[in-house]
C-alpha cells in the first residue's frame, strides 16, 4: 500500500508541475481589487456553501488559516453557513428579500437552484464588473462552468471552486476479472488504441452475458441494469456522445436538442441493450456485471472488485468526453452592497493551488494503479464543459418520454418530437427569448 501511494504521489507531482501551480504568491487577476484596496469596516461576510463535500477542497469552505489572513487584510469578519441540499433557493431568496444577503457569497452546484435564481433576477451579473481578460485567466475547470451557465449573454460566476479539476467528471467502470476470465479485449487497451466506442462496449457486453449455472437464465451480464434504467442515467451517459437537452443555436437562442442524433442514438442503444440484446442486469461491484456505464471517481470508493476505468464511450471510436453532473460557481446576490470587495475577498480565500492537496487525496484515496491515474489525467487536460446543465428545471418534463424509449414502448425520434414543443416553451420562458 505504501509503495502504491508513493508511485501515485510521483504521478500527481507530474500533473501539478504541468499546471505550474507551485507558485503560491497571491496576485489578483485582471479587474480584481487587491486586499489593500478593500476595507469592510469590520462587518461580517457570510459564505453560503451548498453540497461541495466531494467537489471542492475542504468541502467548499475556506480554511481556518486563509480566514485568519483575510480577516486581518480586509478588516472583515467571515462566517460560513451550509446550504444543505434541500430548499436551497428558498433559503437564498429569503435572505435576499429580508436584506440579510448584502454581504453574502454563494458557492453551490447549479443543480440546487441556479436557473431558478438567475431567471428571477436574484443574482448579480459579474461580467458587468469584471473584464474578459479576467475569465481568460481562470483554470478551465472553473472557466468552462461559468461560461456554460451564461444567462442572457452575461456571466454570473467568478473565481475558483474547482481549480485543477471538476471531480464530478464521469467514467465507465468495468470488472477486470471478467475480462480476463472470458478472454475479452481490455477496454483500457481499446482506449489507448483509439478503438473504444459504444459498438466496442456493446460487443463486450454481449460476450460477457452468460448463463454460468446452466439453469437457462443469464447470471452474468454485460451492463449493470441500474446504470441504464432511469432518465437521469441517460442524460449522464449521453453527455459523452455530445448530447444535451438544449443547446444555443447560431443566434444564441436556446433550442431543444434531444431530437438530434447525439441523443437519439444513446436512447435507442439503451433500449437495444435492455430488450433486444438482453445484456443488462446484475451488479458491477457484486461481480455479476461487466460494466457500470457511468460513475465519478469518488462514487467508486466502495468498489471491492478489481476494477478498471475508461472514458464513457461515444459512437465515434477514440472520441472521448467527460460529462460532469455539477457546475459549481461563486455567485453574488443581486443586492450585494460591495460586489467588488466581495469578489476580491473570494479570490483571496479560494485559489487554484488549493486543488493540489485535493488531487493528491483523490489519487491516493480512490485510485488503485497508474492506469486509473492516466485516464483521469487525460480527463483533467481535456474537459471542456461537457455535461447537461438542466437537471434542476427541465429533466423532469422530459422524464416520461425518455422512459418510454428506454423501456421499449416508443421510438426515440417519435418520443422526442412529441415533447419538443413543451420543452421549447419551457426554454423560451426560462431564457425570456
């Protein structure tokens, strides 16, 4: 175990050097005030943190050491409050309406109410304050999140939540022992050779599905049923194929996009896996399924099998994306009393290099060997904002139609065409277009 951790530590050092993050001196980004330009007059700033336990360093909260430094430099008192995972919008809205939020900083994943808040004019547009050059200096993990959640051509996020990497990136996990026992090609080798695809996954799933006991019923399956049995699974798998529920068109208008091949192919394939090929069932961690189609690395922490990890495949061999399920940002309430000062304080409290120890923890707590690291390293380097951001508001209206497809009762094109007007109306209302 010690040797494994030492080897993986050498690997993490190489990645950290790649990001040139050993220089820890604080220098404000373009457009951000320096600490000596901000004085809160001893007032209290409250940092509201929502469900960042497995997402950001220190659970999304500032370190005690950084708080002490900031309180002295900014003449401020810093309080923190957990938003939890329920009634988040109500909590934030109540603070805004009561006037308690004027010195609040909000740090939370989008799926707990970002679109509800921004569409109700409860958030301050930060791109009205900071220049384009500011966003160009952010690490990709944060910049792509902020850009993904632009609303009416304005950016509402700023600063660092993730730093080096978005830990909600999802991958396909598989049982190496089944691969070896059945004499099947290793998905990791297919990945290295640019041959990993949904077709390759299907072929392996078919080969792995077997009746091992001779009772006429399969008891070893290619794909864990629970990983493909719900619309939320579809949204997460489809992101690796470039599919999202809605996308902006050439004019910037948000349009329903689940009637496009990137999504239709995934829904149709899942239905094929479940009903035509009958390769779904069992459990990856129980040793009775070859693949779990998608999970994030922390989600694999309880795996007890000999597991491998590859990108979620797409229809194109060698084309890999790394969909996430959280787009977290720092945000300010619309009634912020000192937005420039709050931005400066946030920048001081949360920095890119804070992710160094967090990445080290991810490597040593969750990865078992160098292959896991190499797949994750590629994801860190190549993630460009993949993932569907509409979980909060628009997944539910699409759920029944997607279920009808993956349950084999409707064709994908028909089901999506039927809900397109409803979802488009929701988009038009949300984006006021």
